[in-house]
C-alpha cells in the first residue's frame, strides 16, 4: 500500500510517515467513555477525531480493527487512589444497580454518537469483562519496572 500519510507521534513530537505494523492492517485502540452520566463535548471530541481517522484509514485501503472501550467499573472520583467508584456512587444516589446506570447512559451515549454520524467501533469491550486480564497486565508492567506501588 503506497501512501504519503503522515501522523503526529506524541512520543517523538514529530510528524512521521504512517507505517502499519502488519501490512494492510491497522489496529486502533481508543479509550471510550465512563458511563455514569450523559455524554458531553469531552466525549464527542475523541469520538469524532477517531471516527475521522478510522474513515480515512479505510479510505486508504487498510483493514482497520477499531476498538473503543467502555469504562463501566473502577473509575474513582477525583482520579485518585481513594474515593468511591463513580458508577457505584451514581447507582447509590439513584437507587439503582450499577449495571442499570451503565446500560442507561451507554444507550444514551450511542444515540448521541449516532446523531453526530460517528461510526461504531469494530469492538466495544467493557472494562468489567476484562478485570483478570487487566490485573495480569499490571503485574507485567510492575515486574518490568515500568510502574511502582505507592
């Protein structure tokens, strides 16, 4: 595939010629929303940005696997190591089960993205379905010395 597509690499702070790891295929992982409230501009900006990138990569002829996660557990208030999970707190305040909160706001998020003509991702995993894998990955990061326990 021959193209002159350059993309900004935030690590090197330079524009670089886009070269996929596997010829003709692109994997794109994007953090999605934490679903405990209605969508807002902060949810729309990355969805639209990566929708444009997804469409452009498809236009160039790449087979794109676009994964956007849904954070449905474990997002603490104030992004600190202590505090209450945002979804659990919303559920307690609304007298609902946490997954009722998730389902309600995820449905509303999807409707908002549809209204913005944002294409759905190829895969949309929920954090709650991958806790074991997340723990194992964190162990590898710690064992490699790229993180520490405080």
